[in-house]
C-alpha cells in the first residue's frame, strides 16, 4: 500500500533569505487605463435570455452540444 506523505519543511538560513529578498524587482503601475463602457441591456436581450432558458429540454440540448 502506497502512502502519500508531505515533505518536511526546510528552514532557510539568514544568508539565503537575504539573497532571495534582494533579487525581487517589481514595478508599480502608476496609471491604469480602464475602458469599461456600460452596455445597455435592452428588453429584447432580456426576452431572448428568458426564452433560451425556458424549458428543461432546451437545457439538455444545449448541454449535449458542448
């Protein structure tokens, strides 16, 4: 019987910790360009969504296509 074991955690010495933290170079984004346009949700779109989920057979048919 095989058993799955987790490896023991290793303790890093201070010199290794210093080397790992010294090598991190990151840049911060100062300006973010956001182009989210609010899309209007029309009554016809709502009707089409409602019509598509109207029956269980439609759901099964859509599920079988995927």
